[in-house]
């Protein structure tokens, strides 16, 4: 049964999402006139480059799944075969398209149990992975400051270096690290795993940074498939930067609308505002299709929603 206040909250989410998206696009000067000026040829991408971008993006999702599986092992869970980790992770990722940030974590806990992962371990790996992934995306996202002509242009290296140094200090101080982790897990309403240490977190951070570089490269090829360019670093960094900013808007399911608005901000210096707006909208279709279609296939191929007959470690 739906709670009485739920429709009101859903309506408030929609209004907030529309208002924030409108504000961002209005500040950038994106209007119907700007969109009408977009060259019609823009809508015909290079099939080869688009295929490469889809392949790299799908590989990025696979790496994320493998990282979750590794984190499960580090936190005392079973060693998952890559195929099982990918299936569980991709299907659970469908929860990101539901309002709220807890459904993906709940899905990993439920589906992980089907392959022999205790729910606390599956959820702990999901929460820790989400937090570290956001930090990694932020680090890579600072590359957007290396381009454009704004007042922060050229400061990306200094800001990113300072943040990286601060993170190393946090990871190196056990008490500070435990306090940081405890605060993040409390936000997710979960107990932090006892096995979690700064050494684990640092190793995971490096892996997630590389994971976000892969995502960014996929986006670079996606942009290039429509005939647009720009400096590699800012364009690659635009994807994780927009993801983080969209994620922080908890009222927007999967950051929809808000993430696209920030992509326009990051891409506009290298193309027209109208082109950036169309590209941002198409990027949403691209990421959703490459994520949802394989996940749906994996879901359908799991009879009755059951996992393997035997546990991975058997």
C-alpha cells in the first residue's frame, strides 16, 4: 500500500528536477532557437565510432561489476565468477532508475544472496563502492577545469592534486578513515563492515579512477561519432563530473535532467550551446540503452529470478 505522502513527494521530485534543469539551461542560454540552429547532419553519427563508444561503455560496466565482486571478496564474502558478478551488478543497476538512492543497494543485497553472498557483505560492498566511485569520479571530473576560459580554467591540476593529497591523508589515518566511513554508511543506513580498511579503500580508489577513465573515453568516442571534438581531457572528464553533480541531486532519478544540464555547461566551450544540448540528451539515451538492454537480457535469462543452483565457491 502506498503511503499517503508518497504522491506528494513524487510530485515535488518532478518539480525540483524541472526547476533545477531549467535554471542550468537558462543560465547557459539554451533555448528553442538555439536548438533549431543545430545542423541536421549532426543527427547522423559515424556507425564505427558509435559502435566503439558502445563497446567501451559496456566494458566500463563490466569493470564496475568486477570491482564490486572484488570488494565482496575483500570484505569476507565468496569469490564470485566474473559472469555471476556481472549479472548481479547489471540487473541490480536497474534500481538506479527508481527515485531514491537505495534501490540499487537493496537489489545487490537481494540478488547477491542468490549467488551465495551474505546480504550485509553485498550491501557493504555496494555502499563502499558507491562512495569510493563518487570520489574517483570527482577526481577525474576535475579535468574539466583544464579547458574553457572560465576563472577556474587551468586550476584543475592544483585542485585535483590537493584533493588527492587530502584523500591519501584520510586513508592513512585509521581514526579519521573510520569516522569518514562511519558517516557515509550512516547516510546509507548501513553498518560499516569491520573488514574495511584504508588499504582496501586506497586500492579500490585507484581501480575506480581507472574505471571512470574508461567511461570518459567511451563518452569521448560518442562525442566524436557526431563529428565534434575538443581537448581530450576536458571532454573525457565532463562525463564523470556531470554524473557526480547529477547524483548529488537526490530528488532526480538517476540524475535525469540535471546531469544533462551540467553536460551542456562542460561541452559548450567546444561547440555551440544548441549542439551541446542535443548531445547531452542523446548521451542519456546512449548510456541508458547500453546499460538497460544487456541488464534486461540477463534478467530474462535468469529463470524465475533464481541464481545459480550452487554457490560460486562450491
